[in-house]
């Protein structure tokens, strides 16, 4: 009976201690002011459209007033919304913490950034921009050049979003095709010509319609028809005709 009573007392004391600690932490949080900034940009080793310095400068320019404010008065949602309007940023997570680079003198604003991932670059008629799988545009920057499919010719932004995004997304999802296709040219009739990474032949793709079937035929040609070599003998590979491939020798 005594052990049971002692057990209840210990549990009660533990609960009181936890409640007291939470109350103390909440009070400390409300009283702590923001003095630091911590920025983390994910995939920065693979994509460098935006870096820590860019984010820090943007925060200091747009929301410099947060420094010196109490942590519980900072609207982190507003900062997230502002960051996600930037072209290079896909998702932003912003929160405040008692931890700080300056020790126990204050709290910090913490910013985690996920960059957009481009799947192709349009370079034509004075236009130079990237586009991701959602059809979002990212302007070219001299800071960094992504190794993605280059698209030229008669390309409107509507065509890029509605026609090229699903087609290039399909290429991007297939390791073989992704390693094979280097460039796409769009003529005035919206016919596509593709340039492989290896070899000097052109792939006359035609309209983007039935692109899955056309890519299936192309893969079959490379893996079965050219299994023992010989692809270098041809100057064009024509995929315009359904379920038929026409190769023209040099």
C-alpha cells in the first residue's frame, strides 16, 4: 500500500515538474527577442539557383524588422508566403527557436528552403529560362547552369507548359531516355526534332502526340535494333509514323 502511495506521489511530482518546466519555457519564449538568422537551402550541392546569402539578404531587406522583436510576435507564415513567391523556391519552412548563434542572448529565425528542380531550359528568340515539372518558370541566372535538356526553336510559354512539360517529364522519369536525349528543337509547325547526347544523327519526332509510343519505339530501336552497333550509320531516325521507324543512312 505504501509503495503504491509513494508511486502516486512520484508521478504527481513528475507531472508538476513538467508543467512548471513548460510554463517556464513558454514564459521565456515570450520574453525572448530574435537576434539571429539560420538558413538552410536543401539540394544546394546539386542545384544552386539560390543560396544562403541570397535568402539572408532577402530576409534582411524585406523583414529586417523581425530582428529585435519578441519571438511570439513574428508572423512566420507571412515570411514563408513571401519566400515561396520567389522563382527559385519551391517550398519554404520558417519558424522561431530559442536556440541562437549568439548563445543565450536571444532567439533565432530559422529558414529551410527547398529549391525548384528544372527539367528543361528554353533558349530561343531572346528568351532564356528554365521550367520545372509544375510548369513554373525560373529565369536563367549567370550564377549557375543546370544540366538539363535544352529546347530551341518556336517555343511559346504556353507550348512549353502544356506540351513540353509532360513530354520532358516522361523523359526525366526514364533513366535510359534521360541519358539519351540532349536537345529538342521545335519548328514553326510544332514538330519536334531531338538531338541525342551520343552520335550526330537527328531524331525526327514529329508532333508530341503519342509520345509514350514513340519513346517506346525509340528505346526498342536502341536496345534491340542497335544492340550490336550500327546506329552511327544513320543520319536521321524518323518516329513520325505510328508503330514504324524509318532510318535514313548517311
